[in-house]
């Protein structure tokens, strides 16, 4: 399956899961699947727990995250989303500091 076909399995809709990327036709976020994998869940365990998922859905989550981290503009968008989320939860200062730190790290990296 091509990268494009895998990425088509991930959708973003502001009305579903607060606009987080989800596996098409589900309310399972990319973040949730990656978190399961990061905490030692195997693909087989995830597929057994969520009957409608396929191995390609899990691969699509990993590819989506990889692509999001490759593109600097995507990172900026993710941080803006993160900042907005913190702001909605009354943590404006923490979000501003986190976003500022991210910008500082990027500018230092670009100067090297």
C-alpha cells in the first residue's frame, strides 16, 4: 500500500475529537494509537481490542506522525493547536512558554 493510500485512512474534522487526527470511520485518534504502541501494546493486541481496525490503520498512524514531524510548518501547526488546547483549559502562560521555547529551539537549530 502506498504512502498516499495509508494517509487517506487518517482524517481531521473539527467536529470529531476536537479536530485531532483520527482513523477514518472511528473516534480513535492517532495520538491514542501511538500512545498504546509507546506503552508496549502490540499491533495484535490493538487489533484484537478494536475489531474494526486493520494493520494498515496502525501503519497509517505511524506514517502520519512521521510526516507531521518532518514538516516544520506541521510542527508549528501542532504547537498552535497545543497552545489553543492549553488556553481553553486556562493554562495560557504554560502554553505561551512552551510555544516560545519551541521557537527558540528552532531558531537555534537554524543558526547552526
